[in-house]
């Protein structure tokens, strides 16, 4: 097992609105369960059966009633949220109709036509549409108002006017099904991608007339379907791509901090011939991901019912043919469960897909520069110097010729840890947060891992939000290019056992990569945001040889990589305070549910 997950059953149980709910907010971990037949499966089955058995709940027309066992904490949160929304409406002096128009409703067809392309890779629009992509934190009722001054995303505002929707695909590891269904009208068909509820996965069944649940194949039910994604198709033809770090749970969009990347994609007047479609751009990778998640079968099932003749898409390859992806500068990075062998397959997924994305966008680490990584997440993995160094090589964008060390186990075991900062909340930070320990159920670190002799405790830094005393469920990796005297003119660490005598990296081709000769844009670094925690389960583990590498991945994951052009953007784009505070060992310890949760 790559990671800890004794708390996995707790995580799923907390996402279900039932009579067993406890005071502690426990939402999700992406780690592999200790017991493959853990409570996870039973709880998910129970939730889905309950939603099918109760027509009112399945339709999403009414919210589930509070049970006597529901905690006073959650009742208070519910009351405070209602009061906050009421105050907000009074202050704005607006009703829901004006709010929808202000946030970019789709009533005006002209609003769905993108303006001329801007030079910025992440710019907002006054119309509430994001033709060049936008990264924002989620709204949060606990942030410090003096610190939370920038724009935010709310799920209702991301969806927009529900009457303008034509079709949706949504994916999440943990779901509040009744709450989620209430976001969409009955006249809109919705595909919900979920963790498998049956052994081996490949689930496909209707939750209601317009809701179809699917899951990918997952042999032996090891790992997690951890992808968070929304594809929103509007009647005007516009497609909105949404990649959040939040699950589709109300508390993920209200009580803990997450981030969301959104980009609107215009529809073409006529389709692009299939033969002329790029084979590895954002749309192609997204289409492949949806196929693996079983969404293609869901489209066929909806069509067979005969009830949805106006669906805007009938086959997944139409995504590539009918929509204009030319303004998307982000790179999409997926992870798929399984064993991936040979460079053409390995560079499609996991941390080696990150490697290829960085090279494709010109964000591989420049010669003579040092790369420092800051990795923020909500789950800690089983780290070793072998794994952290292989991830670091991918994060530098090293060409495949540099991976001579893959099959050399003795060499890899002797490597020092690379310059990677692991950001995770200390016990002190959790105790000082607004919700305290009862709000720490979204963070996972196993005490046995932390105490292991070779665990990289010296690489840990405290995770503190820029917006106040809120805990972060956000998954981000910041790559920073820095000048460093320990790096020579070719960007090699002095004494680095990975060092080779290869010629200039720009002349070396990654297997599966299209050779390109173009002027390199000067970058300050790059940012990954998505569902991947910084764990071997999420990003995969390399073995095999340089000629025939093998990447084993435990989870399904998805995220985007964004270039960072200016040094000041390094602080602006991330969720945490920089510089992060290094753990003061041994006084500082990470938040560990098994040790620190109230009983």
C-alpha cells in the first residue's frame, strides 16, 4: 500500500447525510484503503440505495430532513449560512434574477461569443465568462474579511442560470447526492462519475430519470476514483470546463478552502474533420479521460431512452470536433489506475504526464536554474527518497534519456531528498483554526508513517491559508525557478547521481513527444492545481528500465498545469502564505486524526 487510509471509512461516512453522522467533519482521503472490502463500499451502496428508494430525495426536489443525531455543530453551520445569505441579499439589494445576470447568465447569445484573445493565460471577464481561463478560491464563510479581498467562485455561480443548461457531466470522490441534485433541474440530463459501488467497477445505472451514475473499471477495488470535474453544456453552445479541488459536498464549498479553475469554450460553426484533430492537446486528453471514466457508455444509455433528443453531444469525440480549444493554454494532467508500460503509455499519465506537459509548454526547468517545489495537499503519502527524486525529475521536465537510474535500486536508496517542501497543517495550526479539531477531518497523516526512521520530516512546512484561520483542502504544487550556486550551467546539481553527459536538453526528445523548435518564453515557474495530492498513489511509481519504464498508479486523478510568467505571481496564485513556516522539530507535529481527533 502506498498511503495510509485507516480513516477512509470515516471519510465516506461523513459525506452521507444519515443518522450516523458525527460532529467531526471528515470528507475524503485519496489513499488506498487498508482493507479492500472496507466500510467504504457498504456506506456508498447504502447512500445510493437510499437515494433510489426515496423518489423525493432522488429527484433533488427536497433536501433531506435533519435527523435527531445530526450534530449541533452542523445545525449551527446551517443556521449561520442561511443568515449570511439573507444578509448578502439585503446588502446587494438584488433578487436571484439580477444576481444571475451579474454573474454571467447566458440569456444574451452575444455574451457567449469570446472577445479577441488576450495575452494573459488567466483573465476574468466582466460578463462572468472566462474565455482565457480563471483560477479562484471557493467562497468560505470562515475566512477573515480583511484578508479575503479577491474574487471567489461559488458552485451556484459557476453553474449559472439552470434554465440555460442543456447537459452536464460531474465527477467527485465524495458526493452529497441530494444537495448536488438540487443544483440541476429535472429537464437536464446529468452524468455523475463516482467511485465504483460494485466489485471491479464499470457501474452504470440510473439514479433518477435524468441522473445516470457511472464509474470506471477498478480491478480488485484498490485505490480511489478521486477526479473532480464538471463539464457544463449550455443551450447557446458554450461549454464550461471546471476543475475544482473540492468534492461535491456542501461543506467543501463553504467550510474548508478549495480552489477552482474554470474556462469557457465556444462552439464552432462547423466541425473540424477528425483527421485534422490534434492527438495530444487538452481536448484529446479530456476525451480519453471521459472514455476511461465510462462517460461514453452513459451518453449511449441516455440516447437509448429516447427522452433526450436535444443533447448537445452524442459521442465523446465530438468534444474535439465541435468546440474551439485554441485559447486553452493550461495543460491537462490525468492519472489512471493501473500498470502503464513503455514511454508512449507512461507519458500519458501520472507524474510523467506532468513531465511531458511541462516540456510541451516550455516550463521545464531552464539550464543553470534550480527547481524548488512547494506541495500543498490534504493527504500525506508514504514518502521515500526514491519516489521523491523520481517525482522531482519529472517536475524538472527531464528528458527520458536522463532516467538511467530507474532500474538501479541501490543507487536510488542512497539519494538525498530533493528540494521539495511538503505543506501540511501542524497540530498548532489546526487548533488555531476557526473550526478547530472538529474541522480537521479533511486532513490525513498516519502517525506510523510520521514516526518512521527515514520519513522526510525535515521537508515539512506549515500550511496556512492567505485568507485567515481556515483549513485548506486545496491541492497545489508550485514549481519555482531559482538561480543557485549548487547548480552548474546545465542545470545539474553538483554531485547529482542523476547527472549524465548528455548534450543540451533542448535537443533531446521525450518518447511520445513531438519535437519542437521554438523560442523559449521566460517563466518564473508553474502551478499545478487539481485532485492530485502529493502522494505515490496519485502520481504513480516508476520501475522497469529507461528503455521500458513501468508506471503503477493507484488512483484516478485530474488537474491542470499553468505557466507563471512573473515572480510576483508566485505569491498571488497560490493558496498559502509564503514563505511557508518550516516545522520546528520536534515541537511541531502534523495534524493526525488517529492521534488528535476528539473522542
